[in-house]
C-alpha cells in the first residue's frame, strides 16, 4: 500500500514538474484599415500541454461590452481561422471586406486547463488573453482624371484627394500592386500626376495613386490596351509518337477572356476544340494557353497552328510552326560519324594497297650492282699465301 501511495505521489510530482501554464510568445497587433480592406491578426502560445486558442470580438465599452466568439466561416464566410498545434499553438485570424461596424477589439484567448470548456466547474487556470484593436475608416474621396484609359497612345493620370483621414506624408504610384520607384515623393500635396508618354501593349494594367496617410488612401485607374498574343516559340519540334506542346502568351491588359486554337490546312483553318477528339487537349489561363497534341504523326500533325485570344477590346492571334521528327532522327549524327570513319578507313586501305608493289620494285633496282663482300676478299688473300709457301 505504501508503495502504491509513493507511486501516485511521484506521478503527481512529475506532472506538476512537466506541466506549464499557457503563455504568449507573440501577440496580435492593432491595425487601421479602410472599408473593404482585409486584416490579419496573429498569435502564438506555449504551454504543456499545448494550449487551446480561441478568437473573440469585443464590442462596446465597459460595463456594457459584449463578447462574441469568432469561428471559421463567420460573418458570411468573411472570417477565416487557421490554427495549428504542433510544438506550440499558432493561430491566425483573417478578416476580409471589412465594414465600419466591425471596428473594435479582437481578442486571442488561450488555456490548457483540462476543464477550460466545462461550464459546470470553475477552471483552475484561467484563460490568458491578448487584445488588438482594428479601426475601420471610411474611404477617402479621391477624384481621378481620366477614370480609365482605353486604347490610347499616351495619357496623363491625375488624382486629387479631398478628405484624407490623416495628414498626408507623401504619395506615389503603383502598377498592378508594385510601386513605381520614380514616383515616390515626400510632398504633402493633395494632387499627384503620372504621365505615360507612349502606351504599348505591355503598359496596360491597374495604376493606383497612393497617399501616405493613416491608413493609406488609394484609387485605381485602369489603362486598357488591345489584346496582344505571341507564341512562346515561333517554331516547335517534336519526336514521332511523343506528346507535343504549343504555347501562346499574352501580356496585355485586360487579359484575354477566351482562347482558341486552329490547325492551318489547304482548305482553311480548322478549329481545335476540347472534347472533340482524344488527340488534342487545351489548357488555358488568362495569360497563356497550351495545346497538347498526343502521339505526334509526321504526316498529319506537322504544319502551322494558330492561337487566338479575345478580350473586350478585340482579337489577336499568333502562329506556330510544328516540326515532327522521326524517332531515328537522333541517330543520324551518329550514323554520319560512322559513315565518315568507314570512308576514311577505306581510302587508307586502298592507298596502302597501291603503294606496296611500288616499294618492292624500288628494292629490286637498288640490288643490280652489289658491293663486294668480305668473303671474296678473304678468298683472294688465301690464294696469295698459298703461292708464297711454294
């Protein structure tokens, strides 16, 4: 029995040693936004066990303030909550398309008490809380001239702010969300201009004048250009029986809303449509389109193809030439080298064969007048010695 009580006591000691109350390592930050903007609040909590995290909205002032819990999908799907529990608790609250009535205090709560959600018992460890204010302001009135630019060769964009939410500390222009560095200014003027001296098909987009106020105030002016379609490559190559891919892109604004493909034949252009044949597959995005051709054939698939993009300002097209090579095409360079080697060896062999008989004849001619040998000389000396002895 004593051993059992000792084990229980030791377990409780170990639990109290390893358990830790929740604590914030990152708290949400207050923000100022305009009507229609989005806000993002973030908090991180540690503890053992890992704490649960909740988000609450506090409306009104004490003692008449009201609390409402925010969950994923609240406010007509304009609220998103993303929480992960891995090494510690991490949670992010997304608020989209804010309205004036949604100004207030947003609270991140955390607790790891086992009875934290039991309404019948008072939790031993209270919820810890971290708050941030989200202030939503009415959009400033900004007058633009012109309101939009459509199919023009040049333009001057002008913005005039009439009721800034705070003193103006400067202004600049952006194109498609990216700041145009040359336009940044520290002037507190309520009017700003940006000139497009020559508008090409790549100059279209959403231009915004941004006044450095709290929160920033901006207004968008659209610069629209006729559609411009260009093949990614003017000529494409593919191997027989492989899958070919032809690509066209567009950099104009607005981007094409409809893409079409055509095969150029002697009788005219034949449109290629998804679903009419297993041979073709078309995948399109606003800025590009891709035509896939399965099992390429040298006789039927080789030729010219036309991609066409359509926007509210008209049509534009581009042409791609497709070449289909035989599967043995890759072997031709190797076979050419082999043929060159064979020809070279043959020439060398024939040359050597013709050269050998000539060399033999030259050797015979040089032996017609042989030099005296040492043997003949020795024989003469021997006869001389024999006569002297007689």
